[in-house]
C-alpha cells in the first residue's frame, strides 16, 4: 500500500514522494482530526469488539485512530429503518449503552465530548474525543421528548433521514412523500437548534435539504456526502447545495464510499441501496435484533478493497467542494465501518496520512489541511454545541 501511494505521488510531481508522506505524518499528528461519521458502534454492539486493541479487521479502533491522526471521531448510533417506533428507540439505547461500556472500560483512552471545548481538552489530554450521533430521524419515534432525552445522554448530532422517508422528512433514496419537511420536521430542526444539536442533512432529499436551511437558525452539516457533479448519485450534493451550505455556514464531510466518489462504482452502490431499502422484517425484540445481527455479519467484508475508487478520487471531491463551497466549508466524513469496500489507499482510518499527502502534492497548505481535517467542523460545533 505504501509503495502504491509513493508511486502515485512520484508520478504527479517532481518533489520526492517520501517528503510528502513525512510532511503528512507530521501534520496529522498536529490536527484535531474530526471524522464526522463512522459506523463502528455497530461492531461494538453486535460483535463485542474491544476498540482499545488494534483489531485484525474493520476500519476503526483507538490505535488506528491515533495513527491516522483522527482524534475526534463521530460515532453514529445507526438503527436500520426496519426498526419502527419504540423498537427504534430501544435499539438506539442499546447502541448508546454499548458506547458507554467502551468509555467506562477505557477512561484513560477515550472520552465522550459534548462541546467543542470538550473535544479540544480531551485531545489535548492525549485521548480520543468521541462525539455521539444518531443516523436517522425515525429513531426519535416522532417525539421531541425522546430527542431531548438523547441530548441529555450526550448525543450531539442527528441525521434527519436514512435510506427511507420517515413520518416527517423525505430521504434522498425514497420516493417523495412530504415534499421535503413536514411542519413537525421543522419543529425537530428548531428544537435541535435550541438544544445545541448538529442538524445533519446527509441522506435527505434535495427538497428536504432546502427546507432544513430555511428552518434552521444555525449552521448545519452534511456529515458524509460527496459531490454530485463528479458522481451522479442522490446522496451526493449538487453544486447549488454546496453553495447553499456554505452560505448557511455549514460543512460537508467528504465520504469515502467508492460509489460516492467514483462513477464506475456508483451502479453497484445504487443496487445495494435499493436492496436494503426493501427489507422490512415483521419482527420485534430479540428476534429483530438477531435478524439485524445476521444481516450485518452477512454483509461485505469491511476490509475489502474491490472496485475502482482510489484515494485520488476522494481528493478530487475535496478539490471540487473547496472550489464550489470554499475552504472553510469542507471536512471529512469517511463512513468507515459502514461502507462495504474502501478506496485503494484508504483501507482504514490509520491511512489518513495518504490523503493528506495527496492534498499536499496538490498544493494545499498546512493551515488549509488542518481546516479540512477538523478545524471547519470544530468551528460549527462551537457555534451549535457551545464552547
């Protein structure tokens, strides 16, 4: 892998590739390192993995977070859309408990962050600052009281939809049902603003995106999306959406899923989304959890590197987002442990140095890379979650 990265850099520039890698390693050791989306909590709940050890598989653990310089990851408490109503709430609590067990077992290595200041303090203390998020508005069961209780549990962000529409917001991968946000959906956005929760527009339909911007009094984020001008999939953002997000003061986290960053991989991605969105088991409780665990474990190998996408494709999306939205509105949202395969050169979070090296080769300064690697998301966190 390292030889492949060196070859790419050597082909692109007269500057020795090793210099870029050495500079990248130094920069990644100094950045806050915010990755706005991973799905590693699933592994903790379903597989019982110990994040304090370097795991033989998967894409995220504490040692590899340190090696990659991503010191403040957002852990998504993702619940499949076939969990309905109170079952979705129960599953969210199971995931929250799983992450609490990580915090309790390793207080010297990882700690939950609920403000931007927490992120800075925890990272300064040499630990991983974990930000907890929800990935799907169905997880509040149409109840603002549930949303408020999640906030009291330390959850600081919510993606408004996932693969399917919920009762108050349209998803990018479902047929429109509400023409964007309903009145209750606008209440959700306003309550999140009031509480100090990040409103996340990844996965939402285009109309929902614009309705959110109209309803929100604070910057919003797209935690894990890329650029539709380069890859035409509905989860990616159009140039107009990128401009609107920048005007709002928000940030887009460029995602690493090959189908989002390379057009040759997009067809397989859309087929997979269609399959997932059709699954609606008529189960509850333990039986539903067993179904979800089997589905998860039967999924594609989290370490596979099939497909066409490379680290250069990810850098292309960063380039495009910077060109359209501006350097202050672009970050990282890998979707590690949630994507079935990864770009060549970015096999897991420890490989973030490879991306930084490509950005250096393309002329980004250290200060610009520091913003992309966390500074921009930290600014929004200060504005929304508090100092």
